């Protein structure tokens, strides 16, 4: 008998199912106007192709885009030359991603429990997806990242941030009823969670809001260490 998923997963899934089409219309143009995100994805792709971590035959190992939404980031990672697949909690988002990018793989799933063997991913991208993970589940999510990553593999996170931690609850988005919790975290808070999960920080960037954004965005590049800690 399977345990019921946590409440935040159920409400986040149903909310994004409700707004998926509107979200894709609004944000389906990818990372246009976000050069820092694009540049860090390029750096991420180079790290994921690091010599010595390539699979047999010279091909890099697969990369996962977690919280992929309509698939625009997954497609960009693919254009950067990496084998990549997307995972999203919302079945409707996954359906839209498959329609928009039929050449790529997309799956319904949760970053809290990835259906992947340990040590098989060459990297993880999670842009604006840990935002919906409550504080008491974040450590488990990052531990799951550590579990599925190969030694030396990078992870790129982006999230709403600022100097303080906080949050927001929305009952409506795009004119539709939802129940979405947004958790704002300072970079230092997430770095502490990464370190506790056994992941090493490589770089961090905090950029100011742009467009309709209300808060700064943090971007953290980390990796699973190549060797276990003593």
C-alpha cells in the first residue's frame, strides 16, 4: 500500500495542472531576457561534459531538468549538447512539454523521490522549482539530488531570494483558483542545506528583479564531490 504524498505535492500538482496552458503561453519563450541564467546553464553544460565522467563511447551521462514545466529549459540544455529529460509534478505540464518538444523525453514525477538508480545522473537543473518545497522537506530533496548524481556531477538551482527568508501564498493565478505556497530563501540558507546534503558549492549569483519579478533571484551552482568526505 503506497503512502499518500505530502499535502504540498498534491496542491502544487493540481494548481499547476489548472494554470499550465496559461503558464506555457506566458513563459514558453524560454529564458529570453535572462542572460545570467543562460550563461550559467552554459557553464553547467560544460561541467556536465567533464572528461573522465563520460559514459562508454564518450557520450556524457543523462541530465535531469526537475520542475521542467513546459520544457523550455530542457530544450535549451539539449541544444547545449547534453542528453536531457524533463520531470514535472504536473501531468498537464508534461503533456504540453511533449507537444512542444516531441524529440525529448518528459516524465511525471517528484523531486522528493526520483525513480532513478543511485549515481546515474550527469547533472541536475532545477530552476524556480525548489520554491514550492517547504522548509521541512528541502533537506530530503537535496539529499535525493545527492543520491542520484554521479560523483563530480553539477547541480544548478535558481529560486526567489533576498536577504531574508519568508514566503507567499496564492489563491489565484492567471485568473484561476490555485493553492500555491512560495518559499523565499536567502542564498546562505540554501547553501547550508546543500552542504548538509553533501553537495559542494561552486558559484553563487544574486541578481536583481527584472520584468514583472518582485524579488531578487539567486542562482547556485554546486556539485556532488568526486570523492567521499573523510
